[in-house]
């Protein structure tokens, strides 16, 4: 029997979130919020991502470099194999300095998120 050596990095296989999900998108959720949807084709991919704990209120705040208080909602919706979270915008949609009036370009950091096996 061998024991794991903590000084050797794990070689567990990972996949990028965009390889597992059929849909990753963001969009306005009113004037002050953006919502993110991650939807999977099959239960196996959905459950793998849930088990990994790579998508949580705290991890999304870290990924998007915002305080956790900016994540207003985080939902895992088993019947649809979907994960949805919503965050407060820095400024209202369409106001001066808003770079994405529709909130449709905010999902990019999710694409390359590594999900362990």
C-alpha cells in the first residue's frame, strides 16, 4: 500500500467548466444585478461540478474579485441540472461608466474554471 506524498502535486484529471456545461451565460437581472446560468446536459456532469465545490457563493466572489456580499443569490437547481447565481452590479445598467449594458459579457471567468474529477 502506498501513501500520498503531500509534497507531490496531485495529478487528478480536471476539465474546464465550458467542457462540462452546455450553457454558460450572463445577463441583466434588473437594473442593479447580473445573473449567471450554468446548465448541464446530463446529471453526471452537474453532480461532478456540485461535488467539486468549485462553484459556491464564496468561490464566485473570489473568481469575480468582489466581496461575498455582492453575491445576492446562489442556487443549485437539481431538476434542470443548473447552477445560477446573481451579483449586484458596481453601477446601474446603462449608467455612466457601465461597460456592459446587457450584462451579457460577464461570464468569461467561468469558462476556464478547472473542475477536478
